[in-house]
C-alpha cells in the first residue's frame, strides 16, 4: 500500500482507496483518503 501524510492527524497513514492521477506538468501522483479521519490525502510520486 501507499503511505501519505495526513494534515489533520499530523502523521503518515496508509492511503485508503488509492487512485493514480497526473499533475498538470505530467508527474505521477496518488489520491486517496485517510482511514482514521476520512480526510483526502495526496502524495506526489508513483504507487
């Protein structure tokens, strides 16, 4: 699984329902939700 930093929890969490996306400049990124609080989390880089 992918880890991303949750701003609300102030900790790294496993991403729930990760989805691969691309930024405007073409770099890969991963979007998902925090399993603890349900906030959207985002990480730049591949899965």
